[in-house]
């Protein structure tokens, strides 16, 4: 996931404050307030989570288009933490290998 405005703060909220919930009933307004951001800052991060299969967004039983959600609309955010961590582990390992290939000392990161 690329780092976008609101990205690390939203993820920190989901991981640290909510202890990686499997799903939550929320809104863009609520996520933005919890992450000390605006709804329009959180929307692209949420969209990227959905596009990368780290999360699914539902209104009722139907999948929701994050780009069309209004800030106060409630939705169900279903998170796939296994996928989230697996992808980041692969990115981390690839980054470590690249860093080590440049003569870096991983003990000093």
C-alpha cells in the first residue's frame, strides 16, 4: 500500500486502537475523527485497502464503492489482516534484500 495522506494514521488506529478487528461498523466521518483527519483524507486509504484485498466494504449485504460513500454513511468494514500482514512481510523481505545488496547493515535499521 502506498503511503497517502491519512494512511499510516488510519492503519495505526485500526491496529493499535482497535486491535485489528475482523470487522467494524463505521463511517468515513468516524474513521477520520479517530485518525485526526478529514473524511477525504481517509477515503483514498480505505479505497486502497479494498482494492488490494486487505478489506471489503459493505452497505447492507452489498459491496459498497468507497468513492461513492458519503462521509456520514455507515458501512461495514471487513478486514483481512492475514492478507494485510502477508503482503507487507513480502514487501519488507524484498526491501531488506535490496538494502543488504547495497552493503547495508540490517542490524542498524
